[in-house]
């Protein structure tokens, strides 16, 4: 158990919809990283937050956004979903060593 | 730009064989970090090791060992006396500290199957 929690574990939704994925970092970690794992693109960094502020941005689509709240949990919002957004979404926390949550498997139908 | 190459996509071995997973990286920075992660069939990503670019000492942890060679930009991972439970996809990753972020760049992964 990495100490990072993610909900929900699975999500099935239709194209055009909007979903929110939630992540709670390990106790004491200020950084949260979001990654997407798909068959086409592999594991890709999306965005990082540190103590509530955006720290780095990767290959994140404009339809996607994230935030980190004062209690340090983070949410990744995906809107106008397309079939190609189906993937496993991970969050990780840590300063140096990144520990990953179990992931949210998103299926867009 | 950073890049991680895992040339092997899939390896199949018989239990108790030793197996080495190759990782070659590209970076322009002098300070960087290298990682290995394991993704078993259950899907989670399990942290195995983080090594900084100034520490070229090889590391051993039980049946796992890592060989870091800056001269060839490689960070290879060896599993000794493999077991069925080692069956997983293994990812090598690289990060550079940039603006306080250590975002990871992953290789495409290598699927290891250990047969009894």
C-alpha cells in the first residue's frame, strides 16, 4: 500500500460527459502528480500541484483541468470526454520518490 | 529533451533464471534521477528504486540489482533467480528537477513473464 488513495477505482461514462477523479496524497506529501496511461501513449505526465499551486504542466489537454485543495487532496476534471480519453489515470505523491495510487480506470463509451 | 528507451518489449523466462531489463536514457542535465517501477497484473505502479545522477554505485536489494553507467547512459535492472511473482511490466523513468518539479518521463515498459 503506497499510502496514496484514488477514487473511484472504475468509471464508465459516455462521450461528451464530464468526470472528476480524486486523489489523496500520502500523509505529509505536499506534491501531487497526475499521469495518464493509455495503450497509444504509454505513461504520460499531465500536471503537478505543490501545496495548492500548479507547479508543472505536461501533455494535458485543454479539456482537462486539476486543482489541489487546502487539505492537499487533488481533483482531476475531464470534460467533453472522447473515446480516446479512455485510460488509466494515476496520481502520485512525494518529494523525490513518487508513490503512485492504485489508479482510476476510465472507460468512455 | 528527455527520453527513456526500453528496447525490449517483452521477455519470457523460466523460474530461477536471471533476467536483465535494459534502460537507456537521454538528458541534457547534469542533475537527474532514474527510477524503476513495477506494474503487476493488478495494475498499480510499485516504486522500486530512485537513483541520482551523481551516485553511480550499483545497488542490490535482495534478488534485485541495478547497474548505473553514466558513460553509456544506461540504468539496467537485473532480477536474480526470477520467480513467478516477478511477472509484471517494468518501467524505467527519468526526471530532471526543473522549477521544483520532478515530473517523470517513462519508457514504454517491458513485460516480463516468469513461467514455472
